[in-house]
C-alpha cells in the first residue's frame, strides 16, 4: 500500500502532488517559502512578464459567491504580477536557496513576440525555476491586448509560442489551458506539437459573480463599474473534472497538472482519478490558508489505502475507464434488460419441476 505521495513528473521529483497555483498565494519569495514550509510539493509563481509590460491592478478585485455562510465560488479581476521582472529573478534565486528540494515553477506571459517570450523564459530558468508554465489562459485584462486567453484560444499561436519557449530553455514546459473555449483538447494538442512536456488545466472561467441588490451594480465594483473576471473555487469543479478527463482521454501519455475547485482531499483525489498527475490549488489556499495541505496529504493517502493503490501513480487516470458515451450507456442498459427478461422467462418455465415452496423461496429477496 502507498506510504508516501512521491511522484515523478516530466523528470521532476515532487514530494507530493499538491502545488500552489499561480496567483496571490505565490506573489513573492516570502509567501512562496511559507507555502513550502507548510508542506506543499510545488509552487507556480504568479505570472510574470518583462518589466516594460504595463500592468496596473485595481482594488477591490475579488468577489465571493455564497450559499448561506459558505463560499462556493470566487471571482477575481486581478492581473499578472506588477512587480519588475528583475525583482522576480532575485526571488526565484532566494526561494531555491532556501528550498532546493521543492519544485519551483515559473509562470510567464508575454505579447506575441518571439524575442520577448524567449527572454522572459530563459531568464526565469537561469534564475532557478525548475519548470515553466506558459499562461495561455488568463481570462481578463490582458486578452484585450491579444495575450492570455486570447492567445490560448488560437491553437496555431499556442503551438508557435510553445515552440519558441522550448527552444530557449532546457527545463520542462507546461502550457496552461483556458476553459473559455469550445474544445480544450485542440490547444492542448497544439502545445504538445510545439514541444510542451505537459499541460495545466483549467484556469478560471470568465464570469460575473453577481449583481449587488443594494445598488444594482456588478461585483466586484470599482468606481461604480466592473468587468467579467476569472471564476474559481468549488462551483467550477464539475467543469474542471470534465475538461481534465477530456484532456487525459485525448492523449493518455500527456502529463496534466489538474486545477479547479479543490477545497479538500476528496476534490484533489477526484482530479487524480481523471488524469491529474499533480493538483494545483490557488483559491482554496487563499480562503483556507496554506495549512490545508495537511488535510490534502493525509486524506489522499487514506484514499489510496482504502482503494488498494500501491502508489500515487497507480491512481492517476483510474476512473477514465468508466467513462463512455450516452449511446453506449443506452446499449449497455438494453442488454442488461434483455438478460433480465430472459431470466424471468426461464423462471416461469421452471415452475413445477420441484417443490413449490422451494421455488417460492428462490424468488424471495428477504428469505433467510
């Protein structure tokens, strides 16, 4: 039975599959080190760009969707890091000095220019990042400039930019997929053609958290106005599980870092069962704190033991075998009904061959 959560992904040894996703919980070296101190196996740094890429965040930039007192959804209109890239280079080096055995993944996003993508990627690798995640998926702000999700919705651009980055670095490269697309497998396939080691999915879903009933303005409200933003947390889990499963089915050999709606170990294990080799958490850590990794680790270990898995890798994609089409379900059920009908018909012809009380007993469900 599994006695640890070690897993090797794209040549990198993760002490556990739990990774802080790119965002506020990974916004500088200090907070990244806190995550590693708490026990997270990896961290994807907040998305960075070259210093001359203009980034201006607003406040407030978060909104909660609640059911009673429980938060089930979370929306943000936060942009990528607004810190100078030179500060990030120093942070990457500081984190690796303090935690050389943990997996630090740089997240990069740039405009559609080969030189800029290659520069930000190569400098991230040189500063100590163990891998890179290409942000083709940010759903708000930068898509208006042809970046983020706008780029991720174009498989040709995904393939080309991935190839640029792979040419520039000697570390694994993951492409982060946008869910704001009809078929998520198309950009994923493009990324793999471009040389990606794997994909991350999903990023947040473009949404509107709600309308404030006091002033009838959309939330979060900034200077009386708002804009659609990235929706996350528990409410997006069904969509995330579906898309992770689709990706795993489309390419069983493709490593997937699964993301979306993880609030506890059961959520995380579900993502593993549909194909995730690692599981990223961002909003969950923002709302629950880094300490949630303890429950994730203990809970997934218990689930591995409960279901008889020898190790974590054995559980990756286990539940995919039970997915099929609706038409196949109809056929399976028709076959079962036909067999049942035949069995009942046979029962009718058997009466009288033995004692009637024995035949009655054989057809009684609660007979001792």
